[in-house]
C-alpha cells in the first residue's frame, strides 16, 4: 500500500445495521475508535496494514456491539438507512408513502402528490451518499408541507410574548442544532424537529425567540424562557433522550 493512502472507507454490520467506518492509517502505537456525526472512525498504526486493518475491524465490531447493547440508539444517527417504495414515513401526525425510482439522470428530484413523496434518484450512487441525498430531499418536501403550520406557531408565540420583528422563518435539514436565529430577525428550525411532540417544537421556537432579547444562554435568558415555558427543562431532557429518533 502506498504511503499516500491515509484512510480507507468500509462498513461493518452491527445487529443488522450497516455502519459506515473510516479506517485512518497513522503513525501511532495503538488502536483507537470514536463515533462521529456520519461514521465511526478507527485509527490504527502503520505497519503490516492488511493485518492491522483486519484485527482493527474485528476489535471494532466487538466494541460497537457491546456499546450498542449498553446504550440503546447510540448508532442510530450514523447507521445506513434503507428506503424503498411503499415505505410509510410518519412525521408528527402526518403519514407519507414513499415511491422511489433509480434512473440514469444528472440530479435527484422529489415531489409530494396526494400523500405520496415521489423520489427520482440518480442510479449508482454509493449508499452513504444516497442516504444523505434522500434525507435532504425528504426534508425539503416535508418542510414545504409543514411550512404554514410552523409559521403560525412562530407568530403565535412571538405575538403573545415577544413582539419582535420576525423576518424569515426557515425549515432546513440540520444535525448540529435544533434551531438558530440571527440579528436580522431570521428564525431557523431543523426539519428533524418535526418528528418531536408539539410542546417540544413550541419550546424550541420560544428558545429561539428569546434569543432576540438575550443573545447568549445567560441566567437572564433562561428566566425569559422559563417565564413562557416553566417546564422547559423537561423539553430539553426529551430532546437529549429522543433526539436520535428524530430523523428522516
């Protein structure tokens, strides 16, 4: 193997789930593994590369199996999900049927028609990239379907408690946060939040609106949030416990 090769991408099966793994080949004395946002990273020493990779993957499989038994859902966010025609997608209280077609085309498209989301996908895309593409497409379609409802909730809470100038309200697929806001009056909410109960969605909306008054997470900020939603800590706990289940 050439010295220029610094990593190898592969997958391992843990309890029936395909887990993407990136094997990093480094100058180091021991193996180390970590769970990232999109994959598991395995770092192994240089040397007899093939032997070390095989040993490393065997060790990694044992470690991830044990970890997933101890911490349910720990691998959910990075497992490669399978999508198929006829699959039912539940978002909030709404249900969508999926219809997938793989074609020789230059780009993916998606549309919602009478409760069915039609996905026209570029054939031959690697599983990890295809999963990301499908999640993004589903997010856009569902965001459009929920847009009016979410706008109404934002304006409801703003008019009742904050009276700030809300410029734009955007729903977009994010994995790093549930919401954000800007000094220009924009409120951004993750489409993943649509899988949460309504009271949790309302909490995140209030959280972002409160940032128009306090731009950090100071005691004053949490006082504002608590005055509107006294049990906000329960909503935070729900997101922490169940957030990995909120995804397309």
